[in-house]
C-alpha cells in the first residue's frame, strides 16, 4: 500500500492525491441473509470489466451489509409499546416503525414534530436511529443499521484478502448534517484505512503550523462514492481508485464520533 505522504526535513507528512477515479459496481443481485458480500462484489466488478485491484477503496452501502447480516424486521411482526402508539397517533406515524426506532436508540436527542433525532447504540446521532424502509427488499420491511459496521467492514476486507485483493473497505450510510440542508453519505464503519487524516503539527507554505485541522477522509470518500451509487440505481457498491492510503488493521470509526462533552449540538 502506498504511504500517506513524503517525509521532509521538517518531519511533516504531505498528502498528495494527483487524481482519483470513482466507479460503481453494477450487477449485484438482491442481497439475502447469509450472502457473502466480498466474493459477490469481486465477481460483479470483474463481470463489469472493472476488476478490483490492490489499493482500491471499496465503499459498501450499509443497507446491503444489513441485509446480508439479517438486520431486517417485518413491520407486521412488531408489537408497538403504549408510548409508540400514543406518540405515533399524534404525528400520523406507523407505530411499529416508531417502536423499532426507539428500540435501536440509546436515547432521543431531539424531537421536532414527527422527526426523531436519536443516538444509536453505536454512538451515531441521526434521524430515526438509521431505520429505513426504502430498498428493503419487500413491502413492509425495515432495514436496521449493522450491529457493528467496523466488524462488517473487516469481514469484507478479509474476504477480499482471501481472493488475493488488498482493498480498504468503508461501510457508508446517508445522514443529515447540522446547520445544512440535504443529506450526504458518511462512513459508519472502516477496515484497513484510517478514517481521519490529521494536519496537526504540519506547517503550511507560509510557516503556519496547523493545530486543530483534521480531515475525515472516510466521510469524504463515502460522499464521493455516493455520486456513482445513488438511492435508486441498484448500485450499492463503489470503488475509488488512486487514493493513497496507509494500511492499518487496528482502525475503527470510533475516533470520528465526538464525545458528548465536546458536542455543541446535543
């Protein structure tokens, strides 16, 4: 794997990315519980004439990860609590969906009308605990976030390695953002690639030392990958080629999650 930069006399690393190519992986079938995603992705990419190679960053939509891991719920099987029934009646919501949102939440962070912003058990702050009905595979089915997206990403990366491919993996999902309209894909799990690139301690061309700037490259890559995936294209996987990353098998998404004591929005 290519090192993240070049070492200079000033003991600073400079990250240089001359150019990237980003392409989707079409042709994946509807994902069922138990699907082994790594060989399925490798086969689909090869069939499309763009086989995976060492150094690729593979961005996998969390929805197919959840489907493969059996993280789905049939709405008809859910018995809503009295609270879910009462709250849903106020806002014309499906009480079964509300019940699952609350079960997946560690706590409710904000409520604005029918919108619930929750903190999930993973530590993500998002709308409706990441519970989604779109592209679920069947009417009346909910897709939940993976139990541990880092573990999921490591499993896919290990599957690539078994097939002779050294590729980093990012599991992505669509989140809103404080202070801005519109959503973007972000990273909720990583394997092989550190999620944050820190400029702290480096010096700009004018001698200014960076003291606070750290870039969440995992989120940048997830957002870029969404441009070739989309929500209705049935292309849940994208490959980013040309991004220089340094192999690290100890990484997780944890450094991206801001502690509540430093979070100005909770």
